[in-house]
């Protein structure tokens, strides 16, 4: 059973501040690491798919880094806005074609105006 | 709008009922998935269909029965469920040769009474 851990579980951040949170995973089972953003009552939305050690990806104010050797990824949000409030999920893909993803429990982010 | 739709969005059923959840993807993908999210647990993979063939059944009880009649449609047939089966059921699809980036529907919130 693969174990994907996310921390913190929840986070309150003041509007305008920057923040980051962590996803850790077993490095021996790595093929790709996915980040999703999930707003209440909506579909989880794919943010990044990361495959290479040292990879860094950016989408607007959100970026992510990946360390496959030590088994962790960070998600950063710069200058948080109220619309960034959501649950951020990371998921490990261990390869094998159409295998499913192993998800962490998520970090629930609340941006306070 | 992710291109994956699910119906119904909410379902309340008794333990002796039989119901079905429906998922449809408009993305031309060749793999489809059912996930379950229970309270305070991560998303758990239930079933994977690749090219309309079931490739994984993650020790899911037989009271859940999937069906994939073609690459665009996926069903989850439910019968004699238990109250602990109350959860959010998410459908996803992916194209197998693209790092398994998955696109999710909005989910069906199921309550078993």
C-alpha cells in the first residue's frame, strides 16, 4: 500500500501573503506526481504533472517543485487571493499504463481577506 | 468544465434499493476510473477500465458493480449498500500515453439510509 502524506492538513493565510505546503511519497514507487486543486462542489482540477527530479513548474502565482530522490514535492502560492481557497491534493502515479492515482488527504487552504 | 460529467449529483437510497451512477467523458480518452471519497479519508481508487476492459478491482465489495459499455461511458451499479458506503463517488478519465493525467467529474454525493 503506497502512502502519500500531505501537510499541513489545513492552513489559514492572510490575503496577499505567500504560502507553501508539502507532499511526501515513497521514492521507490515513483513515475509521476500530480497536483490538483479542488474547490467545494466542483471537479478536482489538474494543476501540474511532474516527472523529473528537480522539476519546477509554474502556472500564474502557483508553482511546484519535485525531489524524487527524497520523495517530496512543494506547492507554492505567491500573493494569495480569496479565489485560491480550495483543497490542494497531490497524487502519486506509479506507472503501468492505466493505473489509478494514490492520493494524499489534501491541504485545505483558506485565504482570509 | 473538465469534459467529464456525472449524474446524478446527489442520491439518497435505502439499503434494499438498486441504483446506478453514470459518468460520461467527452475528451476522447481511453481509460476511465471510479474513486470513492469518504469523510476524512483520501480519494480511494475503486475500479479502472482501459480500452473498455477492467484492469483493476481494488478489493471493492461485490455490492458495487462497474460497467463500461464503450470508451465514453462508465456506470457504477449499486445494490444492497450499507450506510458506511455513504460517500462522494468521483469518475475520472485519462489518455494512457500522457502520464495518466486524469480529468475528474464533479462527483455524486451518495447517502445510504
